[in-house]
C-alpha cells in the first residue's frame, strides 16, 4: 500500500466529472477515498458524510474524489441518488486500486488517502469501525496541512 511520505502514483481517473490525471491536482489538497461497492450500506453512509462535509473540505482548500471498481454509470447513479457534489471515479480495470495497494478480493478496501498540495501522501486512514468516520478524519487531516 502507498504510505505516508510516498508520492502519489500519476494515474488517470475516469470520473463522473470527466477524466482527471492525479498530477493535474498538484497545488491542491486532495482526499482520495476508496470504497468497496456503490449502494451498499457502509459505502452509502460514507458517501453521504463526505457530501455533508464537502463545503468544509472546499473551504479548507481540498478536493474529494471517491473511487471504487464499479462502472462509471453506477458511479453516476450513486452520486446522483445521494447528492455527491464531488467526482466519483470508476476503477473497473482495477489499475488505480492496485497502484495504491488497496485491491482486495477484486474490490477496493475502504482506505482514505489525504494528499498534500505537493503530491505526497500525508495521511492514510483505514481500519475504522464506521465507514462515515473516514470523512470526519479526512477533514481533520486536511485542516492540519
């Protein structure tokens, strides 16, 4: 798994907002959160919490991107149904999940990476009991940068 202090792998994400290359986000704090499967209970709670806090992330100078191995169409429906104002990325080929070391049993593990404006991983959040805690912890981490 990519760890604190590692540079972010420079990959292209196919998102609900179009294609995004991670290197294009330099100069911005980024929260890149991986989730197992759209529309499941935990992932829905997590997405809703990120959506609730999104304006605070933006005020702190951060962009949020959610990633799972679901199709782009599924990501669009998931974002629309639950009011996500931030992009969701489809990692159907599992390349991004592999590069970040979060691929487990053909799906992404629930791991959140907080990336500094310099393109370096600053925080890795995993192993939390409640999925929605990822958003709160990520916001704390972003504010500390």
